[in-house]
C-alpha cells in the first residue's frame, strides 16, 4: 500500500488562513463576563435594587444597609466562581483531547482544534473521532452510542463515513477529515463530542423550586401589603413603603443561591489540589450520596503495567514453537491492548510472513487472531477460545488466582472473523499486573464509609477475585458473566466480583444497581467502560485511559491515582452536608417572612420590622454562620432527601417566629406598648429563635462552632444595646426585659412543640 503522506505544512497554513480549521464549538466554562452577568444580573438582585430605590426615595437611608449585604454576598460568590473557572480551565488544558495526524508524511500529535479540512488522522482503539471523516485505509469497529444511543458497534471500512463523537472499539485505520467546526455532525445536532448527561441535582431542583414560588408570590404580595399598610391609621406613605420593603426583603432567598454556587466553586478548587478535574459541577452532590462504587480492576486497583510472567506449554508444544508464534503475532498485530503490549515487549521479532487476515481484539469478543497462508494463531480468553476447557481446567484454576491468563492456540483454518472448529491449544500465557500500594487503604476507607464495592472486569473471575483478596475485599463471591444466563438484576446483590464482563453487561450491572435505589459511582479507563460510565450516577475516569472514557466522565483523575477517590468523596460530602445545613438558615427566613407578609395583609397593624432590623437578625443568625459553617470539614454520609432534611430544621423555627410575632401584636391590646417597643420585642424574639436553630444545627459543638456561636450572640447583644438607635430599637426598661424573658420561655416551648411535630411528620414521609 502506498504510504499516506497527509497534508503538507503549506496546505495546513492555507486552510487555517481560509478558516477551515476545527475550532471549538463548545465552551467548557463560562467566560468571566458571563460569570459576572450571571451573579449580578439576577431577578432577586433587580428586586433588591428596586426595593433599595424605593427606600432611597422616601429618605430612610439607614434602611439601605441590606443592600451592602447583598453586594458583599454577590462579590464573594463571583470571586469564588472566577477562581474556580481559572482552575478548571488550567486543568482542562491537561485533559485537552489530541489527535494523531499525518503531516508531511510524518505522524504528529496535535490538539483536535488545530485540525484542518482534509486532515489525515490515524485512529486506533480508544480514540474518539474528533471530526466527521472518511476511511482511507484499514478497518475499525466503531461505537456511536455517545451520539446516537445505539450501543452495538459497527464495522467501518474504506469509503465509510465516521461521525464525530463516536469512538474506536478495535482495529486501526487512516481517515480523512471531511467536516470541521460547526459543519461536524455533533455540532449540527447541538451535541458536542463529549456526551452530556442530564443533570439530576436535588439541590439545584430544590433551589429552582423555591425561586419559582417566591418569584410568583413576591410582587403581588408586595403591592397588596403596601396598599394595606398605607390604609392603616397613623401610617403615612413613607412608613408604608418601609414596612412593605422590610417584608419583601425577608422573602428573598438570594443568599441561598449564592451560598450554593460559592461552596461548589470552592469544592472545585479544593479537588484541583488533588489533580481532580470536575467536568460537571453538580456531580459533587452525587458524590456525597454514593453508596455503591463499581471498580474496574486494571488501572484502578492495579497499576496497569502488564508483563509476561510465565508461559505454560500445553499439548506437548515445544517452547521454541510458542515463542516463535508469539514473535510472529506481536510483529504483525497492533499493540491495541495491554496484553499485546506485554507480549510485544518480550517477543516481537521481524519476519516476512504473508498475512491473510487480522482480527483485532475487542472487549466484546475477548479474542484476537491472525491468519497466514497455512496456519492461523489465536490469542484470547481460554473459556472463549476453547469450547471445551476440561483438558486445561486444572492449569487454569491454578494460575488464574494471581495472573491474567491468555490462551495461545493455532488452527489450520482461516479465521474469517470467527473462531474455527479445529483449534489446538499451544500455551497459557501468564500476565501479571502490580497492585497499587494504596489500593487496600482506599478500599478500607470506602468500607468504613458504608460504601459497597463491586469489582467488574473482563478478566477471568478467579483472577479478579485474587486481586480482590490482595486489596482486602471481604466476603468475596465471584461469578463468570460469560457462562451464566441468570438476569443481571438477580446477581448484583449476591456477588461483588464479576469476571468476563462484556461492555453491555457492565452497563446492565450499573442499571440494575440504580434500579434498586443505589447511588452508583463507576471508575474506568478503557473503551469497554464507556457504556457503564454513561449510565453511572457519578462517572470517574483515569487520565491515562482512552479519549472516550475521559470525555464521558464527570470527574477525571489527572494523575490516574485511584487513591484520590476518598478525598473526592469526602469533598462531596463536606459540600452537600454543609449546604444542606446552611440552607436551613436561609429557608427559615424566607418561610417566616413569606408567612408574615401574607398574615399582615389581614391584620390592622403596622408590619413589626423595618429593613435595618431584619439586616441585624439576618447577619448574625444566617449570613455569617451559613458561610463559615458551609466551609467546615464534614464527612457524614447524606441520608434522606435534601428538601425533607432542610424543612425538618427550618420549619419549626419559622413557625415559632411567626407565632412569636402574632403574640407580640396581640400584646398592645392587653398592656400598653408603643410601636418601637413592639419592634424591639420582635427583633429580640426573632434573633433568639434564630440562635435556637443555629444551636440545633451546630450540635455537637467543636472549637470553631463554640467560638462562632458566642461571638454572634455578643454581636447581637451589641447591636441591640449599644447600636439601638441605628437599628431603631427602644431602651430595654425593666418591665420590657421581664416581658421579653416571658416571651423567650414561650418561644422555647413553641420551638420544642413544632420540632416534635415536624419530626413525627418527616418520619412518616418516605425518604
């Protein structure tokens, strides 16, 4: 065959000048401008600005203090997200896909976005096809599942078209680029070469639901409340505006949105320190919920550095015939898998045998072969290549415990892409792989965290079980997936080691575990892992693996070190547990403010707060503690649904505050209290109840929480006593203090009562 020369440097430059280059059609992260726009130009920020304008126009300038808090929160969130973006962009460069192309007759590796029209690409197993191309020579098996959903691979030969986004399962070929940029098939259907999984985030859905309901309610409630307050005796236009704005400020949960984005952005930065690239932000949430992790043996628990450790002759075959056969095979066949690489390192030798046919290895078939004029050689899984393995079962049982065992066999027949009937075994090739030194400690971590471990491999189940024992996996029960007809759904609970697993079976195992309600993480590095990685709740790829695996995965371990996984899971749990805890504080404010705004539509009394008073209570019981507690270490496994867990803590507090305010509004009918005294009591009770919630979510106290709790109480007392004029509070007279103490005791009883009711109700809810 004539040597393929590809494009010349001059031809490449001309195409680039003409814009015929495979420029990026997708943006992995937002631009800095987009981040600023997203964080500053939000519905709630516009509402806050409108409310601030109303306060400014009536001249109540000190009540604008809430706007400073909003601006600070927005700045913090924006800065953290920009930092996160820079980290992700930097790591993405390390993970940027490349392509092997032929230029000036030489094979060179380039960024896929430097490819031009008519570029000649060399493709092999694991390569993702970056541009729509046409096969020039060779033959490959292609999986198009990432773009079409069809998992069955197709054979592509000379003249066949290859779609960008598909990947090579087996074989080698040269292909010519026929489309670049937006003309590629994936660009036309608005789906990049990377598989995009629909984000199923409970936190994101929860926040969106809150924003939706508040957005619908806030404007009509605000208008009606303003009109009602304006009509009250003794109220004027200015006080009606201030009262209405105070009610609406409390309803807006802008801190909750900012907190979530900030915590997740910080998680991305922290994970980057462990060489972990987060390709999908909300997978951090999924990590926190993982209760089952499926591991591929090679490259995950083992180093993936295979070597031939021994050869066991069969059927009286001479060792010289075996080594000659291995030398012939490795010279003519591509090193498209780890087994062939190990054999080639030891036995490859030049010869002039005339090849009639080559059948490349595929994880589906589990064998490869080569045909010459008078003989064919076959390498593959013994139980697949031989229809009857009774004659070698004794040897297999002995060696598969510690080795990957490959059968070398021969036949007088041509292969014709299928195994012939006259196969004669020649030898068992023992291939060993070193266990990662930190594999045992990593699995012990998962065991301590109540995460179930499933080992899935294409190797012999006894070999996989042997590795499992070495790394400390307990209660090992293994099964050969190539020799069972039992549905996968009935196997996933009983077994924890699965051998001879085909790619579609890996996918079926993941789906079966998910169907049983498990949250499943999957780690992998090869083409045979792609289907399973697609279906896993959280997919993790090794950077040393195939292009397809890296592109599908939500997380990429850039140093290909499985020992990073405990840190990854711990970071996920820290983030989501803390977001869940801090969300209770924010949702409490939104809930009680919304209920009070609605109730005061029907009460002939002035709204008991002004904006600056809510700023005081919000800063000390919500703003400061939520951001500090959100960054604490927290490695507890998440249980139950987030919305139930949050409501369980926030709702009793919100109902207690509403009850407190209703009691306070009744007091002027019984004892003499002016409006300033009513507002002061309302602030005291709201702050005290907020501290009860903060106490509840801080238990058990550590050094940080203890200092934080005491400091915040001191700040609140300082604001109420020393800065009372700033916050429009009255002097605490003896009779007001006594009244406040009585109300505080009632608040404690109400809080305990509502907490007990919520606990009972949530136990009845299926979580």
